């Protein structure tokens, strides 16, 4: 028996490890099983080189909960350790890493400490976050002197014991005596959830308890004549040791990719649109599969679906900084040993390899999108409503992505036709160039509510784009900055003849004096706080009264709803009440002598304009309907 004191000057090291080693104590299980996998993989490597002569046998890692004894055990049949190796790797190297962490931690904030983690190889000592005592029983694969099994034991102080013991075959058992404040880790469902979370795709089989199921007994019936079933138990293997992203793309069918997607997201019922298989070995190592999901308008709920792994060990599903922000809407897996397991996100975001990985992923996504667009544009257009959010978001947020995406980003008009930027520019230049030679892009955010304005624009031969996505307010601003001598105006931003200003203008049937006589009537009815009354000399066939929303103020207010200028969002809605000075009903209003009749006609015209904009509701709508019936009657 050997007793000793771990060579450490810093007292009370374990409480500090317990508090600051990881943000979440459940990570201990990931660390210990990762160590067991490493021991098994090293054994396989030695065997492949001819350094292990015996049969390797069953290499399954086993996790065992004993609630009565209050222990949690991780067993592997890997290379094991000698007494000297236990002393070296557990008492010296691992603990010195812990001690160095504590020294660096002194005088730091908790946030600073989190950034230090990951540099010290503290995996094994994470076991003390949940344990009052830890035992290691291990037997080396080596033969001859010094190959006997040994037992290491420590209660969370620098004191330890190391004794010879019995173990029938090579490998290591880590036995955790769970502390009273961590008894949740003796619950089978808790451990099973953690194994599925962190170990789902580890390359060595992991067994945890038994799985019960019912098996049909062929040729036998019960007393009611129904098929007979027997309850059986079999070892529960919780992981897929050869996940799709570790296989060659040439060996995978489209159904294989979909099947793996369902394995990753069993709660999602829709298949993805398409996938990108990543496989890089220089200048960094990166494998993975990314999927384009079907994303509609409520895209925020889709985030945190990319799972980050390091050598098939789950790290996180919060990949901001590793994946460009606009691609965090994608689903799938990224695996890179160049991303350290236990570091803070701030460390990841400043790591040079991580930035290279981020740029590579963006390039691969752009390659895939351009390839589909070039080779099967019809299919690309069918998928456009689902993938546009990725592309628009990328154009807004990543200058490098814009350089690629401007070739395949599409615009869709109200007729359902798709155009690239250059195609659309060529299509509208002749009709939609204003008197200052600026190209005007008309758009709608709601084809139903803005139908009358769309109809007026298309009747003039203008094209109207559909921009009804959740980030299209930002996207429109970005395109205005990218396109030279261009502006975007929502189709209800002004009367049709003012949306695209031309040199010619119709003469007005009302003099300025007559307009000034009518203007106060509409001002009183509409309320001057929200409406500005203006007269325009429009066609006789245009509406007598229209309501428009000035483009600049409306756009600023819409953008404030998505975050930004909060003071703009608190401002009341502002509208222009546009009176068509050439319409017959406005001439009748001018000629009507009875003031009450004038107000009634003006009120009816104003309410008709509000109705067309979906602004007439509740009691006012009821009054309008009753008034309209009485007029007809």
C-alpha cells in the first residue's frame, strides 16, 4: 500500500474546482466517458501496430448506477494504467493542471476564470464536482512486472492511497461516491439523458442498463386468439458509433442523409431541403453535415439546432462565433478536434482556427447554393421561399457572402415570377426610371392588404416585388446601399403617379383657392394628429381619396419593431390623406352647399379610403356599414 500527499501547495483546491471548473456540473460524465473512449482508442491503435498480442474482446464502455451504494461507475476495457502511470497522470500531471488553474484563477473574476478553463487538462478532476470520494481501479494491458491491478482513492483532499487490488482483465473503473448535493446523478433517467446528450455518437459502444421490449412469439396465441408477446431485456447501447458525418459522401444515399436528420431531430417531422457534407483536413480538421430546414416566418425558434462535436464528443449547440450568424438557422453537426472541449464562448470567438472554420463553412454553403442555382434553377425557385431567409440574412450581415450571393439571390414579383438582381434591373429599367434617372423598385409587404395599390401599379405597367419576409425591412435598406442610383418604395407609400416621379403631370380641376376651402373639412374628419391632407391632380379613374404611408417614416417605425430606434416605435402612425382633385366626387363635394352634406360625403370618402387600408375597425366599421346601407336605400 502506498499513501501520500499530492504535490500541491494550494489548499482547498477541490472546492474551487467544484465551483469554477465548468459552468454546469453535468459535464463530468462527458469528461470521464471521453477519457474511457481515449483509453479504448489507444488500445486499438496499439493492437493495429502489433503491440497488443491478445484478443481485444468486448470493448464496450459500461455505465452503472447503484442507488443503494450511492455510486456511479464508468468501466472501460482500454489500455489501463500501472501504479507508476497512476502516480504520473493522476497525482502529478492532472493535479498540477488543476493547481495551475487555481493559481491563475486567484484575483480573477468568475468570467476570467471561465476563459482559463481548457488549458489545463482537468477532465478527470471534474469528477470531484459531484463526488465526496473517487476510486480508480485499473489494470494495464502490459504483461510482466508492475502489471498488477491497482486501486487509487481520494476523498477530495490532497491525501490519497494507492494499493494493489484485483481486476480480472485490463481496463479502468472510475467509481464516484456521489455527494449529498448531487444525488440527481443516481437517477437512471438523468444519466440516460446525459448519455444521449453528450455521448450519442462516440466511436466506442456505451452500455447503460437494460432496455425492456416486447417480442412476438412466433406461432403462439394467447387465450383470446391474439398474437403472444414476451417481455425481454437486452443491454441498452445508447450511441451510434459510425454516424453519417464520419462516412464518405460517396457511400451515402439521399435517404441516408434524411435518416440521419431524423436521428438528430426525432421531434421534427419535415425532411430538410438539402444538405452540405463537410470534410476538411487542411489547414484544420473539420467534418460534419449541415441541413437547410424548411424555415418559414417564425425563424427565431429554429436557432440552436447545430450541434458542435470534438472527436464525436458533444460540446454545445450554441455555435455563435463558430458558424456565421446567418447560418445558425441551419441544422446539423460540426465536428472538429481543433475546437477545444471546455472553453468559454468568448475564447472560441477569438480563436484563429475557429474564424477559419467559420469562413470555410460560409464558403461551402455559398458553393452549394450556387451549384443548385446553376444546375437546376427550377428546383432552386421552388425552394426559394424556404431558403430566402438564410440568403437575405447573409447578405445583410456578411460582406463576403454578398459577393457570392448576388449571383443567385432572387426577387419575386406579384405575378410569381423570379429574377436575379441583374435580370430584374433589365426588366424594369424602361418603365420604372424616374425623371432623375433613378431606378425605382416598388414592393409590397402584404399582397392582400395592399391589393388596391398593387392593382393600380400593375395597371400602369409597373412591376411590384413581394417583400413579406421577417427581415425584409432590413434587406430593403441593404439593397438600396448596394444598388447604384436606386430606391425602394412600398407600393402604398404614395399615390401611383408619385411613386415614380415623371416629368409630365395632369392639370388640376380645382384651383388652389378651392382646394383650401375643401382641405379643412377632411382635416377635421381625419384628425390632424395622424393625417396630413394633400391634394394631387390624378386621373379621373383613380380613387377620390387615398391613404398613403410616407416611406421614410413607415420604414423607420417598422425597423424599430425589430430592434433599434425604440423612440421611433413609440411615435404615432402617420399617414397622408391624398385627395384626388380631378375626381367627380371631389367636384361634387366642392359644389355641395349644405355643410352637413359636405361633411357626410367627405366622411364616407375618408372611411372608404381607410377600409381599403384595413384601418376601419370596431365601432367605426359598424357605423360605416349602417351609413352605406342608408345611402343605398
